[in-house]
C-alpha cells in the first residue's frame, strides 16, 4: 500500500508542476474559480458540510471522494483524488488505519493554509479502540491484509465514529469552526445552520434513547462484521457478531456460527442483523443452525455504501439514521 501511494504521489507532484499550480498569498486560500475547496473522504462528513453551508453551498467546491459505494476499508485513492487533497482548503477524514495514505498526501500539500479535520483526533479520549467481543473470529484479517497477530502491539481505533449521533454533534462543531475561519463573511449563517442542525441530531438521539428504553430487549446479534460499537455504547446495547467492524473476512468458522446460533436460542432473538453491504450468507447459516430456523434478517446501514446517485436522490445522514432507528425498534421488540 505504501509503495502504491508513493507512486501516486510521484504522479501528483508531476501533475501539479506541469499544471503550473501556485498558491495565493491571501490568508484565505481559494481555487482558481474563487471558491473555497472542501474535500471529504466519506459521506457523513460530506453531508454535515452541506447542512452547515446551507444556502451558501455555492461558495464552496465540495468533493466526496468515496462516492461509488466502495467503503472506507477498501478505498484506494486515485491520482486525481490526491491532487484534490493536496491542493484543497479544508480536508476532512476519519484518521484510522484505513486512512494511512493521508499522511503521505498531506506531506505533499501545496496549500500552506489548509485546514485539516481528523475525526478521531476531534473525539480525543472519547475515541474507542477496536474490540473483540465474545464469539467473534479472533484471528481476523484486516482489510489491509494483515492479521490481528501483526497488530497485537498496536492500538487500533474503531473507525466507525460517524455512527454515533453524539459524535456527529462534536464533528459538526469542528466543521463549522473550520468553515467560518475560511469564509468569515458567512460565519454567522454557518453558526445559525449549525445550531439548527445539531438540534435535529439531538432530537434524533433522544428518539433512539426513548426507543431503547421502551424496548423489550437490549441485544443485537450480527451475522456480519460489527461497525456499530459507537451506536451500541451510546444506548447501552449488548451486541454479538461474527467479526469486528474492520474485518475483511467473508466466511465464519464452525465455532463462530455455533456460538452465535446458540446465543440466538439462549436469548430467544427473532432477528439477525447485517450491514447494507453483506451478502447475508453468514446470517442465513446462523439461522439454519438455530432451533426454530425462522429468524428475520434486518439491515442496519453503516453509511459506507452511499453513492453519488444516492446523494442526488436526496439521501442524507439523518435520513439513513432515521431508517436505522426504524430497524432498531423492530430488532429490539
């Protein structure tokens, strides 16, 4: 991966030199069209920026890098992607293991006034390390091809920070601060938009808590990987899963299947959870190994497969999280 990024960076620098890119001397660095450039790696960041910009979105060149349905763990930046990152005014990324390529890209940045938001850094001590829950495959493959044994001396953070509505409020404050510093003339509107949007996030957070408080159950079981630790911890949910959130595994061992099937029977669960990108084969195998063999498969959306087409059709961070709440209510009834 490092070699791949080094080759891309070589092309990037050649592209910049040949195109005659230069930096403005103004405190507000802007693109040649006069607009401020914002680059986001994943959809939640992109939508948060849109909500805070509101009617002033024409003031920005806003780019979503992962817009084809490829999730964060499988993404490899193109030459064009790294050019956009190295020349933008505001860059927002998650900051976990899947973003190792970012350090090299930022090292070649041509904009000395670039503002960078690392979501894990923004969380600080609230960021959670990836954990192995009872019953999970322990020697799982990370999406970079390494095994857990190769990472035993490293502290890997759970990257799925956007799946907490509480975290989203923290990130939106950081984004508003950055946008206001880059576009001081519209700072008041950005602050107003932030207040209105965080009210919506807070209201939805309260709906989640109300739903969990009213539920007859508190356990979710995933026949899939588990990117929902932040969401589960927010509302005191107990979870079981075949793999951790960053696993690249697609097949579970007999021991894992048996453990999860026994848990379904023990807890009298009526549903098995999967993420939006799962082929559901593991979930179906778990169901076939339960006593009743009649559990329903429900999909929780981890917001990792949102495409440009979805965005054009009106998909938002809140609309997906509202849909997830509907699914959660059914799963916990």
